[in-house]
């Protein structure tokens, strides 16, 4: 598969998973991705293309790992549920990491 198409699809999959409960945000993110790719469509410098592909992969990884969609509950608060893939990256608070594990 073409590497540009591969990165594009990876970004779409990451957004679909991150914004599965929020159609407006998913649609907005897809529009932004499409616009970024359209701006770069005529780029011919191999090093510039490689850099943009790297940025796209990095963005897809960031979205998949760190974007968590909260949902409004009946008390008027937002609730967040972390999934296993959110716990694979190391980022911690004072005494516990995001998955509730004590810091070592």
C-alpha cells in the first residue's frame, strides 16, 4: 500500500476510535486531516514528504494513546473511561499512573 494512503488510513482509524461517541468531533477531525493532506498533495521533495508522513504517524499514535472522550453523566459531570491502550504509554500523576497503578 502507498505510504501516504497508509498514514491517512491510520489517522482515520485513530480518530474513529477516539471519537466513536462524538460524531461532530469525528467529522471535524476527518475534515482537518483531509485538509492537511490536500495542502501537501503537490509536495515532491522526498525529505519533506518523509517528514510529513512521520508527523502523521506521530499524530495517529498520539490520538490513539492520549485522547480520551468524556461523556456527560446524569449528574451533569463528565465521566472518562480509560481503555487498555491508554495505559500502555507512561504518563503519571503524583502517586498513581492513569491506570491506577502505584508509582514505582
